[in-house]
C-alpha cells in the first residue's frame, strides 16, 4: 500500500513537471547504466543522490525488453578507511511494473561502490558501478 502511495505521488509530481515543461528550471536527476552479462541495467533517482535516503529505481532490459519478476538486490558500500569503519546499505527492491525500486541510505559523502544482484529464472547476474556523493 505504501508503494502505491509513493508511486502515485511520483506520477503526480512527474506530471506536474511535464505540465510545467518549458521553464528554465529542470530537475536534474541521477541515472547510470551498464551491463550485467546479457542484461542492460539502469539505476536512477529523480533527484540527485544525496547523503541520507534516496529512492532508487532500477530498470533491467534484455534484448530491449523489460525483465520483470526478477529478484533484485541493491547494495552500496564504502570500504574501511583509516579512522572509518566499513559502511554499507543493502535493500531488496520491490517490483513496480517494469522496474524495481527501494530506498537506499548513504551514510556519508564520498565514493560508494554499487552492486546490483539480479536473479531471474535461476540465473544470477551482477552489475558493478560506483557513485561519488
Ligand atoms: Cu568512508
């Protein structure tokens, strides 16, 4: 139920920006993509990534078609550094139609490693990336 409200809000906000298109104020979101074997993986956020909570949307395509019904785990981590422990956040994303989404918390600024683990029809795929906050 929470997700439905979240998505309704996202759509309403999205429509608002479409309706107001043409103004100079563009919302700069975040988006990055790459491959996990035969899969094309895109992860994005409609706002720039920030320290704290971020709503992440993952789209997976194979031969240009959305891959649905997969188990998608999104992990971010920062290796241990002098004076700083290892940090991570892991979330199993919820399927929302043709994409997957969930909340990811970055506990501090810096470079974060991103791993997206995908399981579909008994096969496992991994996408590696990184972001700088
Ligand atoms: Cu650190």
